[in-house]
C-alpha cells in the first residue's frame, strides 16, 4: 500500500473545483494510486510523449452524475 500525499500546488489546483468534485477527484486518486501506481490499467496509463505532454501518467476517474 502506498500513502498518497498531495503537494501544496496540487491542493491549490483542487481549489478550482467545488467541494463535491474535489472529493470525487481525491477519492479517485486514493483508490487508483494507493496500490501498484505504476501498473497500467483501464483507468491509468502512461501519456504519449508527443512533445506537449505535461505529465507522465493519465488517470481517468469515473464521474457519475445523479
């Protein structure tokens, strides 16, 4: 099990979202990255290096509206 710690920059970025969306994002990060974070899955994959990438990995979090 890995411990997830958000940087202060990440926390500032999350402030852009409302509380509900922030909770969905943080829960998705905890769920998807706390176990084997560098293994490719359906929701987690390496980004292509096309010269414009800003991250090494992409994480897709399901967002279900009610």
